[in-house]
């Protein structure tokens, strides 16, 4: 595999391959198995990439995001930092460079060089002069160096030192002033760049139920120390008895300021839960040696029994803490399972309620955040599967799918477990269950419980069809989607809806959509295809060619005009699809644009493909074209490839079937009569040559007899003579045509019909 | 996610975007809000591809905008605003991964070979039907093992269909380097997923 092939493969993967690249790659793949393997792997990887689930943008609450950002920007960072025990960082304010600029200006002014372009240089030389006790005077741009009187040296040195001291004072004052202003939040209300604590605090605020940092941090001031992975938490003020919110506040303050691992979070949680337990009169527990998810879960469980036994919100809170360090949810699930086994409170019915998002508020009275609910759902679903409670899981299927937990749940199973669990859940799902959202529809497809009409209706009826297209339908792959859509009366509309839903499809999705469009004859997507073709997408071109009722030649001509189609590949593929439509389009072009038709005929003549016989016959018969063009078309028609036996004409070409040949002969026959009456000898002779090539001997005789019985015999003899002359079989087609043409002219010239002085008349 | 078309049209015009940024820089909060609305999806999408889960991506999206709007004075308008925003998001995502200890995975070839040997025979025999899902699952895992710059380049170019100039602006590299990132990502993925990609005997998948 050479470097050019590798580059083409890269372009195939990233979607920048041109049609030339693709065609060349296919040629290379046919010749080299290694290239074929690499191409296959690349395409399959691209297919898998294209089928990856889209980011769940629909879960992003933009208005909440806007409000949070606005709140963060509006908060005084120093105030927030002080409550976290973090001092504001002095900023390198603009006052510092300003002070130096002022000092420099004063210095320059004192030396009398203000405004000179070479002032800096002069200033430098003068400073050198002061240091060395040498004065410099400037005259005409030149610097004269001469020793200065001692008094003048001393005066200048004093001036220099004074200015430098003034600059230092200004700089220091500037820094202090700026720091003070930042602290007041008056001039710079926005947080300084790089202040991660703000964002972290906001995260915690969101996680703890979207409460603002100001609300949460009122009343408690807690510092933290962290060293060597050990964390201790101290409270500068004792927690008040009404301290649920304060404990939450403490969490909000402590956790974001220290990079915590799971164990540290567990310790922190344990400390505060312990504090909570003490306040409520329950038993405290030892937090030493807390490490890992199981221990963490045990802490939570102890807290359950000590303070709020069986209270789901705290479990959710704890699991959220775990989940925030564990995106896969495995450790959270482990903790949930642990709780489920060890705690009687975690029965399947409770877990099922957890799927419904039961804990609307956490133990601290704050609304449970989406992160809490999501992690809780996932953990509960894991625990239900572990307990074999598929019925409960099926009852919560809708919310599980809608929350996105279903995908993550399925993703945690290996292949064998996936088959087992999916089968069990599918059996547990009620037969009359219907999805209420795109997410659950997709989940239904995962379970293999959906038919053609159902899916098509889903595509059409779901208000969120765009998200459905992105998240559910296309990842199925076009074949799978076609399989379920096939036979559905909604298929065409569904595909058109899918096409409209795609804003910026990648190359793989373009291919899938094109396949769907062609299969369902979704002609409503022609505009979309046209737009893709203008972006030079060969797959869309193929689809447009294959789509009934379109005029792909126009697209080809347009592409040719733009210099895009530089080989005959698209033309040949078009001809392979439907050569009859080429002739139809040519006829249409002749009626509307003769110049385009002429260009088209020239193109056909140059191509010389047997599939073009109907089109060329059409061109020969077209009176709209000039005689020379028709003559060239007739000669090209005669030259089209035929089998080497010579006797049976055109039996090995795609256009060799009897009906095609009969159609060509009939067209030529009609054209010959017209040409005989109105044209010169060139077109007539060329038509005879074409007829000789395509018609049988009997047909040729009949055609010529229709012209003039007196010359028919002689014309036929001439044609046969040309075809059967000794050595004719060894001649090239071009030579045979020329010889036949000359002979025909000679024979025709003696018919005595001439009117315009040509040989034929 | 709802995005008012009027807003999008306004945002898509470079001059209007520049005005909006300038207004936000001068302290116009409404302009800041509009910037957040306009770019939230893009930033979130990039971060989701980097961190791999909704919660972190959402948090980091917020933090990205807080930082960006808080330091608009540093934005010099020499490149696209989206690229600058994406660069902030990329740095935050990378820092986040580093904090988590789940930064760029160091995957040894021996581990890959061992995993390949351990793969079930049915997997290697050319997946059909649900095994494409298996490939996707492996791909999702492999994406998380990619170094963050390669992951981001792949996400921006292949998954989001951005132009290489945009990708380079976001990554803060030259376009040629962005192209190299995508190339390296493809090669790594192809090496890791070789058992699930070689399915030619299984027939055409599509």
C-alpha cells in the first residue's frame, strides 16, 4: 500500500474524500487485497463512528445554564473565596504597567528628549552616561559623549533615583488599590480567569438541587486542610441544630476546594453524616479506615440506621457523590447492590419507585438534582437486575429510557448478559406497552419489539422526530431501518422526515439516507439530494440517478460544467441504471436547448458505449440537430462494439436484445427516409452505414427499397460488398465504415436523382 | 435543544457575533446570555465527547462559559469566537480528566493482544446483527482511551463534521496537526478494534 492510498484512506475516514479518491480506492482494492482489507476496516470504523449516539443535547437545560452562568458572573468571587477560606489572588493590574509608563514619561521629560523617535535609545545612552559619569548631548541625531561636571552628574543621578522611587511607589499603590477593588467587587465583578473554585462551587450547587451558592453558604464558615491524601475537616463554627442546610453548605464549601478521590469524599461524607447523626441523637460511627465503595456504602448504611433508616434521598445523595467520581456508575451500582443486600429498606418495590424518580427532595430538604436522580435510577436498575426483579424494571422502562439510564445500563453488560437480560425484560414488558418518547422507542427497538408500521408511525408522530432521527433511527443502520419500514405505507414520509431532520449528516449518514431515499422512492428528498450533489457527494449523485422520475443527466451536465466529472464513471453508472432515460432526456434537451443536446451527442460519440445506441439513434433522427452532428452520431452508432463474429450483430452488448435492436433500426429507417428527401450525401451515407451495422439483410433491403426501388438493389449490393469484401474482416471498423461510405456514395451517385449536385442525387 | 432561528441567524453573521462579543465584553449581560444560548450545544457536545457523560459535560459547559465570559478581555478576536470557546472547553475537559486520574489512557499492545485473544470466537468471526452494537460499545470504550487531543480532534472532525480550520482553531494547533491528530486517532482505533472491524467474510454490513 503506497502513501497515496493511505492518504485516500484517511480522507475516506474523515469525510474529505473526493469521488476520484473513492473510485481510485475501489480500483486499488480490486487489485490489492491489503487495500481491500484496509478500506473495509476504515469504512466499518467510519460506520461505527457515525452510529455513535449523539450527545444528549436535549438533556441540557440551556435556560438553567444561562441562569447559572449569570449567577456565577454576578457573584463576588472574593466573597465566595473568603467563605471557602481562600484568599483572593492579587491581580497584576493595569496600574503596574501604567505606573511604569508614567515613570518613563517623567524620566524622558526630565531629560528633554520627549517626542523624539530615538528617545529610547538616547535615554538608554544617557542612563549609561549617568552610571559611568559621562554626559551625552544630542545634536542632529548624533550623540556627543563628553564628561559632565560633577555637580551636573549628581543632579541627574538624584533625578533618576527620584523618578525610579516614584515609579515603585506608584506600582505598589496601584497593586494595592487594584486588589482592594477586586475584593470589593466594585470594579471587577467577574471572577478572575482561572478561578476554578467558582465553577466547582456552582457544580456542587447544581448537584445539591440548583440552590445558589449565596443561599447555601450563608452562616457556615468551614476550612479544610489536605495533605498526603488524608483529609480532615474542621468547622470554625459549631453546626447549628437546624443545620441540614448548613451541613450542605459545608459540603459545598469543602468539597470543591480540594481535589478529592472517592475515599476522601467518603470520609467527608461520613464526617458530616456523623455530625448529623450526633445532632439527631443517633449513634456516631467511626470514619477511620473508610476506603472504597463498599466501605462508603457501609457508612451510608450506618447512617441510615442511625439517623434516617431506609431514607432513599440520602442513598441517592451518597450515590451521587460516588457517581460524580465514577461516570460508568459501576461503583455506584456496587454500592446500591450492597445496600440492597444488606438493607431491608432496599426492596425491589423501593428500587422500582426509585426508577420513577421518587426522591424529589434530598435529606437536606433541597430538591434532588438531575445528577442524583440519574445515578440513583441507574443504581436502582442495576440492583433490580441483580435481584432478578425484571417485572419492576419493566414497569420503570419508560423513565429509564427517557432519562438516558437505559443506554448506560445496557452498556454495562457483556454480550452474554445482554442477551439474557434483554430477553427477560422483553418478556416482562406488557404486550400493550407503547413508548411515549423517542428514547423509549429506541429502547423498544433494542428489545426487538417493534414492527414496520409501528416504527414508521413513531418517526412521524413523535414530536421530537429530529432527535429521534439522530438518536434512534439512524444508529439502526439503513438496512435495519428499511427492514422494519418495508411495506409500511408511512415509509416514504418517514424517510423524508428523517432527511429533513438531518442538519449536518456525515458521509456515512448521507449514504444511509440515500439508500433509504432510493428504496422508498422518497422523491420529497430531491432538494436535499441536489444540495448534496452540489457539495460533490458521489453517493447522493448515485441516489439521484437511481431515483425514479428525476433528471440525473442535468446534474451530470452541471457537474461537468463545473469541471467536477473528469472521468466517465458517473456517466457509465448512469447508463447502467437506465439507458432508455438517457435517450428520453436527450429528446427533451433537443426540444428545449439544442446547444446542450449537441454537446450531449458529442459526449455520447466520444464515449462510444453500446448502451448509448438508443440515444445515438435518437440523435440521428433528430431534425433539430445539424446534419454534421447527425452524421457523426450515425457513424458512432455504426462503430459501437459488436461481437467479433460479425454476422450476429450486437449480440453481446447490453443493447443487443431484439427489442432494442428493432427500436434502433426503426429509428434509423425513419431517419433515412427523411435524410434521403432533405439532406446531403453525408448523412444519408452515414445512415446506410449505421443500418448496415444494426439491421439484418432483410431489414436493410426493406429500408432501402422504401427510398427508391431502383437504387435499393444497388445500395444493398454496395453495402454487402463493403461488408463482405475479401479482407473486410481484418479491417478496423473505422476503415470499414469509410470504405462503405465511399462505395455507397459511388453507387448512389448513379441513381439520377440528384438535385443539389451531390453524389447521391 | 431549542435554538431560536433568529438568534442563530444573528449568531452566524460574523459581524453580528463580533458586536455581541463586544457588548458582552462591555458588561451587557443580555449579550452574554445570548452567547451562552448560541454556543451551549457546541460546547456541550465537545465536552460530552471528551468526558463521556452528561453530568460532567453539563458542569464543564457551565464552567467554560463562566471562564470565557469572565475573561472576555483576553479574547483578541483574531480567530473565531467558537474556536476560542472550544479551546477553553478543551482545557477544562483535559484538566477534568487529569483530576479524575482518567487522563489519556496508556494502552500497551500486550494488553490489546490479550484482549483480542480473550474476545469470544463469535466476535472474531464477523459480527452480524447485534454484534455491530458490540463494535459500537467497544468503540465507545476505545474513544475514552484515546488521548484527549486526539479524541477532541476526532470528535470535531469526524463526529461533528467541522472543517479542519475550525478543528485547528479549537485545538490551538495548525490545520496540518489537526489532520495528523485525526489520522493517529483512526489508526489507534483501528488497531484496538481490529477483531471487530475485520468482517469481510460476514458480508456487507449495510
